[in-house]
C-alpha cells in the first residue's frame, strides 16, 4: 500500500506491451522491404532481454525466425 515502486506484475505488463509494440514495428520494417535491418534490430533486442526476460526474448526469437523464413522464401521465388 502506498508503494511508489511498481509491482512485478505491472512491470511485466508494461514490458509485454513494449515487446508487442517492438514486434509490430520490426514486422512493419521487414514488410517494407528491409528484413535484414529488422532482424539485426531484433537480434539486439533479443540479446538485451535473454538473461533477465527470457519470455520476451523468446517472442523476439520467434519473430526473427519468421522474418528469416519469409525473406528466404521470397528470395527463392525471385531467383
């Protein structure tokens, strides 16, 4: 009661929301024709999150795989 420090749940909710926004932005960057830039930034986010926030890091990892798979598929179809 009366604490100025946010609870772990509130911080977790904010981190989840921020990770969701980051994923949306990186997905948009990849879809705009810059998948390598999106994956590079996602890799940096993953590295920042992996030790202290493994759940969020896993979400970023999933996005990196999705971007890579989509980019490889598009590249193969244009060859």
